C-alpha cells in the first residue's frame, strides 16, 4: 500500500518529535543524576562544616573550663555553658543527616560519648572549685580539690584528645567521601554532555536523512513535472511523465499529462485549420483578383471601343470602377499580409537601422519638399529586417499620405535606448489625430478620411500593431487635432515573440 505524501510528512514529523521527546527525557534523567551528586557534595560539605563548628565549640568549652580553674572567674564559663546547651542537640541533628549504618555515624556516636564523659568530668571539677572558693576565696588552681588527681593525671586532656582524634578521622573520611562524590559528579556531568550530544546528533541526523529522503523524492518528481512543462513550452506536446506513487503529486502529474494530451490535440487541429486557412486565403485571393482584373480590362476595352465619343460622365464612371477595383486588390493584399504576420518563419539578422531607413525613404518616392529627419544615434539590431522595415514603411508612408500640405511636410524619427529595448518615435507636422481616434486607428479597415477622397485600405496600422506586439513591444500614438502626430513603439533587444491573438477586431467594410 502506497503512503500519501501528507502521511509521509506527518509520520516524519511524529518520528522526529518522538526522538526529541526521548532526548528531553534522557537529559532529564541525566540531570537528576547530576543534581543528586551535586546535592551529596553539598551535604558532605555542610556536614564537615557542622562537625568543625561542633569541635570548635567543644574546644571553647575546654578553654573556658581551664580558664575558670586557673583564674577563678565565673565569666570564663560563659562559652562553656553556651556550648553545653547546644552541643547535645547539634550532635543529634548531625546524626540525623547521616545514614545509621555508616562509619561516620558510629564515629559521631563515639565523639558524643567521649564529650559526655569529659562534660561529666568538667562538671565535677567546676562544682568542687566553687565549693572550695566559698570556703577559701584565695584558693588557687586545683589545690585542695577532692578530685584534683583527675586533673593531675590528665584525664580531661586524654578525653579531649580522643574527641579531637575522632573528629579528625570524621573530617578525613568526609573529605574522602566528598572527593569521591565530586569525581562522580564530574563523571555524571561528562556523561550527560556526551550522551546529550550523541543523542541530539543522532536525532538531527535521522531528521536530516528523512528530510533529505522526502526532499529528494519531491525534487525529483517536481523536477520531472517542471521538465515536462519546459518540454511543452518548447513545443513537445507529446511528452508524458510516469508517476505511480498514488499520492497528491500523482494527481498533479496526471493533470499535466491530460493537459499535454489536450494541447497536443488542439495544436494538431490548429495546424490543420491554419493549413486550410492558408489554402483558402490563396484560393480566395486568386479567385477574387482574377475577376477584378477582368473588370478593369473590360472597362478599358469599353473606353477604347467608344474612343473619343465616350461621354464625360461615362468616362468618370469607368475611372471610378477602375479605382474601386484597385482598392479591392490592395485590400485583398493587405488582408493576406496581415494574416501572414508571424506565421512565416523568418531568420533574424544584423540590421543597421540608419541604412534601413535611408533605403525606405528612397523607395517610397515621397512628395517633393517632404522631409524625413534622422537622429544622430541609431542602433544596429539583431532582429527581423523585413518586419522592422514593414513597421517603418507603413508609419512613414502614412505620415506622407495623410499630410494636409505634403510640400511642407516634415517627419522626425527619434530613438532612445533602454536596458532591454529601444523606443522609436515617428513624429510628423500633419493635421493630427483627435484623442477619440487614438485606439480606433489600429483596428483593421478603420480610416479617418473618406475612401473616395484618399485611397486607403485601413490595414497598414493593424499590420504595424500586430508586428510590434508579436515582437514583444508596444505601440501608441500621441497627438491632438491640428498639432501633428507622434507614433511611438518599442522594439525589444532580444526576441520576446508573443503568441498570436485568436482573432483580430474587424470593423464593417465601408461601401
């Protein structure tokens, strides 16, 4: 059973989440071990400090006891009685912090027993000392005391030395235990770091591997679809991409394959229809031009047969007939030229625009006095010379044809270079074009003058617009009535041929 892409992504997210949860749990457990070892070190240090303080209090009691015996001053017994009040409780609290079965617990019990023996010994001598001082205020030291022999044979010193020995052993044992705890603490910290790094790296590696697996699958499949789209854009309408994963991208691949089949079928149908249209246009033009030429010839025969006896109105009708026949021939030729724009493959070549314009001006046979001004800078283009020539020829010839005073006509051609295209302008000093006609003049069969006043097919500017837009440029007119006109079009530096529009707007032919 194939897994869907969303299921794979969700499963990967769950797996990575579970791994990171495991990392968090492991770090928590390791941190607990570190915390326990750290607490043990801190407890050991506190026990050592407490034991040291306890021993210091015992020593202070001994010093106060000895000072009282020598100097007979009750004030010296202050630390003795303060220590006595606290020490038994402090022994108990210190034992509570230690395990009962441990060696340190037994040492503490031994130290307490020795302290209690010394405490009993010191109480006995203090009591006898006070009694002796009441009998003899000048009594000195331990002389005359009933148990002076206990002091003279160093019983108290022996007990106190034993207490010190026990506390020294206690401190040494606790210090050794603390060093071991510190070593365990360092080991647990090191272990925590190593395991955390290893598990984290392992988790990240697994996550990256799974992500790389998904990205590889997605990139391969999406790359295949992009390749298919590029092949379609390149004209390969029979390409297909196999996809058997049965997931969301499979639907996209299937849609692309279906679209390819549809485009392929449509292109084949369009090619057949274009062939039929070309054949139809050729037949229509041939079949229409043949009777038109026959009509013109027949009108000339009538005029020749009648000779000088032809009435003026008949001669005028025959001339009008031949004029309309020539207009119809030009109209048929213009329609065929418009239909062929962009459909006949033509190679690009280096075009020196200045020389091209000079050849166009020489071939147009412009009226006497009509001037065409070329700019200082004109580029050399790598483009289709025939199409660029058609654009300039139509615009310059229109400027001369529709000028109200050709003998004083003037056309200025301009050129501005932009990063990705050139902007050309053809500006005349003619009658100008009203703003409401700026869009209309580019529609086929549209003219601004009566056809009987000036012969025009209304196809020229439609051809210009179609050529410019198929090259990837734009064309517009800037003009006001009575102020001349400026036709401005852009011509890309590289080919940006646009697809041919499905149909051209066609106005009704004026009679």
